C-alpha cells in the first residue's frame, strides 16, 4: 500500500522514521509543516553531509509557498564534544603488534 509521504537521500532513514511514527491523515497544514520540519531535522542531525539549512515548499491547489532557508538550532551552535578517555590504561588488550620502520625523505612544519 502506497504511503502519502516519502523521504530520499542520505538522511532519509531518520526522516522516514519520524514520518511513519507521527503522520496522521487529515492533519492541519500547520501540523503537516511541523512534521516535515521535524523529519528534516532528524535526517540532518544524523547525517553530516546534509548541510546546515533546509528549504520547505508548501503546495496548495493554485499556490506554492517557498519557506527557507531554515537553520535548525543544532546547526547554529555546535554540540559539546566529550573527548574524555574513559578506560583505564592497560584495560584494552593488545591483540597484535607490528612495527614498521621507514625513512623520512621529506618533512614540513605544520604546527601553525
């Protein structure tokens, strides 16, 4: 059975999960627009290649309304990154070691 919505692209798995969970037949236009925005946010949030803004088009009989660019809040402010190493030294078992010797032929300073 065909569904009245679709999602494509690299963030589509996250977007379609929102659409499948929250779509209701007979939604108001405002509820439908909010649903699409939430689906697009989910797709963007889980996919670094999606960019940092979205465009939304509302289509009605005889009229098309373009809304955008819309920048989600999570794109305006970077999310904190926890870089704390949480394992005690020696707790990860080394399965195999291999030492590779090489000659430095050319190098450059990349410290600045």
